[in-house]
């Protein structure tokens, strides 16, 4: 398995002078995801939890709905200049009767560590219909629970603590318990990893949990949450306009700028009842 951190020498400049020291960087390597031996996508990710990432990715693409939809997942082909497996090519074999992902130029894409839908041709190709509609979920939380989540997430960001360069995503209960946390250089990869964890643990649809992300709430993250049936997405930073529109379309609650006791409710404020009452 590839390294999650890489050490490099740096020249550090400050008001007190300069010095040379080793620094830890978050590893970033390509992962090619294949389905039935055919290349589907290449994503730049932090190595680790790759099987979860692939399962979460295919869940968010509407291909998978349960762990039984995958017959096998195995690493293959990728070798370095010394013939050692790089663990950068993962092939999933779907179970009998499970439809493979759509083929064609508009559905084959390369994703960077910052964008999970970069190669799709148009908005119609990007928008997907969820098999687990989150709109009717009774999930709700208090502002106090939400306020405590970012610190809980940070406390579990082991690699971020040494590099300062990773996004995180966590699934949480109404009481504020973090069920799973994953880190990655790509915010969408971190989400795919926790979704994949949930799928493999037979917890999908996720109508009774919320999703917390350490950065901003983008369109693709709202869509991934919706595809897993998650009714609430909370982000430490800002949402985009399309993220808010998509959350509203799916009956989801979207929370942004979650920083201590301060937060903005953009959609679905009924799931944060005390905050909704205080703001009315």
C-alpha cells in the first residue's frame, strides 16, 4: 500500500531567521478504478481505504445499492520501476444482474483531488437521481450537537495533524457520535471513503445520520450525500449556489460556516429545530 505521508527537506523562513528541516506532506497518488476490467475513472487520492473509496464512488454514481452488488475487488497491474505493485489500480467485479456504469465519453472521467465531476460533459450528465430519497427522513440535531462536531472531527484527523494538508469527512448520529471519519487530499474522495465504509457495513441508506465535511459544501458533495440517502450535510466552510439548490431539490438540510456556536442554515432548517425557532 502507498504511503499516506511523504517526508521532504524544506528551507523554512521566518521572522527569526531560517533553518532547514524535514517536513511531512500528504501523499497524493493516482487511483484507477476499473469495473469488470474496463477503466472507469482515475482520481488523485491519498492511498488507503481504496476499496471503500471505490464502493463509495460507485454508490454515488448510482451503480451500487448494497455490498452484495460487488462480487470481488482486487488490485491489479500497477507496478513501479522495480516491479513492485503500486496498489494504484483497483478492479471491481459486479455481481450478476448488476448493471455496469454507463459508457461513453460523457461518463468516463478523470477527477483531480479538488473536483469529483470534472470530466462530465454537461449538467444533465452530472445530475443523478437517488434510489434513497432523503427528503422524508426524520433525522434532526440540536445546534449544540452541530457546534461540537468540527472539534471531534479534527481530533480524529491523524494525518492532518502531521501534514496540515488533508480534507476530512465524517458520518455522525443525532447525538453527535462520529461513526466513521476518513481523510484524503480530495474532499470528494474523503466522502466516497466514508460512504464506502457505510455501504460495506450494511448501513446504506443513511437516513439516520448526517455528513460533516472539513471544507466547503460543493455540488458534488451534496449529490454524493443524496445518493446515499443522507438528509443533512454540514460544512465548516461555505456552500456553493448549486449545492444549495440541489440540497433543496432533494429535501436535504444544508449547514454552512459551522464554526463553534455559529452556523448558517441554507435549506431544510426544520431538522435543526432550536436554531429555526431562534431565527424566526
